[in-house]
C-alpha cells in the first residue's frame, strides 16, 4: 500500500480541543491514513419494510435499514472495498469538538464522513455530521482505549484496514434505492 495521501490543512478553521476525549483518536486515525492511503469501507446492505399503503418521502426514511451484513431480505448495494484517499480533513465544531474525519476519494472526489463513537456513555449529543453524500460511524470499544496507549500504530492500522465496528449512516446508493422504493409504492397504491 502506497502513501501519497495528505492531511488537508483547514486554514482559519477551529482547531480540535486537545482535551476532548475523542481528539486523540481522530488524530491517530488521520495519522494512520497518512501512512496507508486507504480506508476500508464495509459492505452496504439495505432493507425496506413499509406498511401496505401509499407512503411519502418524509416517512419512507424510517422504513429503511442500512446494515453491513446480509440480513434476511436485504439487498447488497455496495460490496466492501478500499477507499483510495486523496486527502482527509478533520471537521471541528466552533467549540473545538471534533465532529468527523472527512475522507476525499482519489478518483471521484466524493467525500465520506467518518464519525468516531466513544466506548463510554455520552451525556451530550455527538457533534452534528457535516452535510456529505456518505457517512459512517466507527465504534471505539474499550480495547481501543487501552491500545492507544500500548500500541497506537497497530490501532491506527486496524481502524483503517478493517471493517469492524463500522456502520453506514448514509450513502448515495441508499438514497437511490430509497427513491426507487418510494416510486414503486406510489405506483402500487394510487
């Protein structure tokens, strides 16, 4: 795996709060991406379960379930793959809270947001995701908290190169699939 990927500086943008519990993990992941140049994306399966009646776009999203595994009746929208990175940038809220790592794909220039989820109870809501076409969460278990002190390089590689604890929140193919299902239900229940 070659390098060549760069972290994109955000001149004039808020800097991450060094005391925020997730800042260290975001910077570790970004450092791992600088070395690897790839981020492994999980498979994307979609299931659509709607009532047997006409449905509208504003309620249809509640009938869609995204998953990384093939549940019964799920449709494969995207196979697992490596996202080849052009660059990454850390999206930070005005108060310094890191919100997501934005990954820009090399060929398509499409952006995917990766939001880290802490392994502990979170009292406040997580920072909002930026408006991007694709987004996923990456859950950090307690073993990652231990690994960041004992073997941070290995943790960075694992976060980049495996699909464990990664869950899709949004994807353009899911939006297209949902639009097709809405159109089908509107034709069936005129």
